[in-house]
C-alpha cells in the first residue's frame, strides 16, 4: 500500500508526490509520478516511454529504481 505524504513538484507532463510504500514487513519512501488532469495522448506516450527505459535499466545503486507502474485509465 502507498501512503501519500506531500506534493514534491510538477514536471512537463506529470505531478510527483512523496509517499511511503509499506506492507507488514517492508517500508520505504517513494516518489509517485502521475499524469496531470487533462493530459494529452502524447504526454501519456512520453510517460510510458520513460517507464520502458527504467524497466530496461533494471535495478542499479546509482540511479532511481522503478518499483512498479500502472497505466490503467491514463494513470501511470
């Protein structure tokens, strides 16, 4: 489960909020990137392209790691 804490900022096509990913064992701070309301199809395509790059890179200690993503209903 992700608990949202505060808005960190906005980029060209999305909003980033600080959150906490937690279950009964694991807890860590995360950044959640979401498309803005009224986003265009091109903005959705750009976000999906960004996610694809992060998936290909995989886990690396010197960069931000992708934990998961959801693209249903235009939310990523």
